[in-house]
C-alpha cells in the first residue's frame, strides 16, 4: 500500500517539458536543433487560441503601378490629339487658306455632301460633319449647285453657305485627249479662262497635291515636264477662274482612280515602275490609233526591248515630234541633252519619260501585250490603219509604198 501510494504521489508531480536553448548556457551562440519555428504548428496553435493563422506578407511590386501610370498618360495624350484633330476640322484651324469650288448635285444627302467636301479638301472627317449637321437639325436644308468654300471655314460657316441659293458660276467642260502634252493642256486651260498656263505649270512643278503616285514621278534634269503622263484624259468640268491647284487635283483624282486603283493588281504583277509603264503607254497613245491595235503595238515595243543588240533604238517619229513641237517650242532654253533623251532616233531604248498622257487602253495594252514576232509597225498618217512587220526589209517596202501613195 505504501509502495502504491509512493508511486501515485510520483505520478502526480508534473513533468516539465524539455527546453530547447538557442544559445549555450555560457552565453555563446549555438546552432538550434530547428533553425526556424514550425509555421504549421504555430498556425494550428493560433487557430486553437482563436487567432488568425500567420501568413507571410507578399512583397509589393511597383511594376504594375508603373504600367497603370503609363497607360493613363498614353490615353490622355491620345485623347488630347483626338480633341485637337476634331477641333481643327470643326473650327477650320491650321488649315490651308484657299478657295475651292464644289458642286453639290440636286437631291444630295448629308452623307453625299460630306464626302464631296472631303474630296474637295474642305473637311477631313465626313462622319463628324454628318453628326454636326444632325445635332444642329440641318439635314435636308442644303441647296444644290456650285459653291465656293475654303478649308479655313468652320463647320458653321460651311453649313450656312450650303443653305443659301448657289450663285450662278460659269463653268467650262473640256476634253483632255491622251495624245496631248502637259503644255498643250495648260494652254487649253488658259484659252478657256479657267486658269493661266503659268499658274498651272508652276503648281505642277513646285507642289505636291497629296497623292501617293506623285512619289513615283521620275525627277531628272533631262525631263521636260516631270508630270507628263499623269494627266489622265477625259471630260472635265471646271469653273471660270478656278484655282490651278483644284484643277490639278481633279485630274489627279481621276488618274488615281482609273490607274492606281483600278489597275493596282496588274501594275504590281508587271514588275515595272509606274513611270516605265506610262512611258511605254505614251508611245502607243501618241500614235492615236484604234484601241484594238494597242496590244499588238505593245508587243512590238517589248520585242525590241528584249533584243537590244539587234534593235537598240525604237526610232519612233512620235518622239521626234515631241522634241520638235513641244520641247524646242516651249522650252525656255534650248537643251540638246534633253532633246536627245527623248528622241528615240538618238537615244537607246525608251525615252527618258512619257511624251503624252495615255489613257487606260494604252496602259492596259502595256500591262497585257499581245504575243507576236513583230519588230516594226507602220501607222498610216491619214487613216490611222496599222501594219505590222517582222523584218527591216518588210518595213522599208511598206514605207516606200506609202511614200509613193502620198
């Protein structure tokens, strides 16, 4: 009993848990048996005591904040630029100060008018003009006819001007032929009192009119007119006393649509520069023949180009006519080098540039020439009938016979 009692009394004495020292008793540092506390156990104890478990704090990164700030700044800049562009169009600020005549057809909708104004360089954003017109309840109030406007006019003035009965402005309809040169076109504009020849030629030579194809014009001191070949032929309606710039823009717009846009794929597949295509086409256009003959005539030009050792020169009378009737007549200073660069009886291969302003038929003939063995053609001056020959002897016989007849 006493032994049992003794054992019980020993069991009742609480046993202290082993202590783990992080340091030696002498105060010296020692390695811990567990360098870090067991976080899982600590988290469990904290949960038992009703505390939130310990979670290590993540380090905050500043990169996300930088992106946010940059995004806000970029958005603000873009918004500011957009506001400036819209304001510039609506109020006519910082735009070219010139007068432009526009023709508003009868029954034109606000959308039609907005596109016409855009095409004339009066406004930049047709959708914005339409919104302004709708919000101001101006739709359906516009008149039709010829109006003289300016890009510097704010929308409010443009709308007011288009609501007035159009003044009676005299117009002239003229035909630009493909066989005409730039100088001849300039003289015709002056004779019809549209603009002076000097204004027209000066604007062509010194200014860009905002068309991509202008960058493809060959600039060379040997060229008589750098824009020769780009005056697309057709019927045009101009105003008496019209600004030379707007006259050029109308012609360039027609060239851009009929050549650069409508023949875009064919031009790309030809692997020829636009200048080269126009130069070849002008040699065909200058003959003033039936369009059905043009692909065969183009084949002659290509056959000679592909055989330069035997046929180094084209020897075309149309190029000599251009030298004698255009360059020598209208050039301020006679330039023998320039004349030789165009005269295919003197220069090898193609002339330095177009000699007239070809239409789509001649251009398409160059892009899609016929396949033949012809190296010569003869065009009857009176009837414009074309004969084709393979050899020099055949050509000389045809020419001799034609001289006898004439």
